C-alpha cells in the first residue's frame, strides 16, 4: 500500500502497518457506534473521530501531539489490566500490560508492545497477537462499559492539513411570510 505525505512524496506502507491501522479503526468504529453504552462524552466522541481520521490517512501526519485510547479492568487488590493504543504525530503504537499495587504503591508493572510504527520488524505471530489484543480491548469494555474506557487527547489537527469542512458560507435563508412578522402581531395563530 502506498500513501502520499504533505509534499506529495510517495510513502511505502508495509502490511503490518495496514493491519494495525485497520484493527484500531475497527475498534474506534465500535466505540463510536456504541458510544452510549461506553458512556462516551461529546468531547471524547470528537477525539475518537479525530483518531479515526488520523489512522485513515496513516502514516501521513494529520495531528500534532498524541491521542491515547485504552480499555482497562480493575483487578482485586487494586491492580489494573489494560489494552491501549497511541496515535502520535509521527508514530502509532499498540500495547497491553498490567499494574499491581501493594498498599497504594505500584508494586509491579509490565507492558508488551504488540505493534509500533517505529519498528520495521514484528512478531512472527503478529496477526494472532493483534487479534488477541483487539479481543482483549473489547472484553475490558464488556466488564464495566462505563468505567473501562480512558481517552487522553493531547493533540490538535495539523494546521497544514485541516479537516475540510463542507459548509457553504453563501447559503440564502428563506422563510415563509409568517416567520418575518413578530409574534405579538397576531391575535390568534395564523394557520
């Protein structure tokens, strides 16, 4: 697959890049379609749309900063198991991990990279790993849909490539004759 960057230069995209971006776009699509179930606020909804837009044109830079989307399950004793992905201005990563706490202090933590656009080599079982990651992400959300989703948006759309608004500024508004009159001019309804 090929894509063009801002200067029109051709960028080669490997198969793992395409698969990772498509899997995350599918996860985002699921979050958008079931936003009421996952208690997605309007601000988070907009971030999901921005993340989808950034992945749709990956690896062309569409945002500055980063967006982190994760799903987690709280474990007994205060631990946390999570699946997450981050879209940055020049990278894209998918990972999973856990954190355990002992007396309120982080006792142990571990994370595993499933995919990173910064690396050219990927696991031999990449397809299985990314499939398991996506399933794990959605299972975390099934555990407790309203508490499990965390979306951190420290990004802005790249000003060089703003989202094209389809708004026609030269719209002429016409109304019927009753809309032009003040309401107090009528003793009874005009229809």
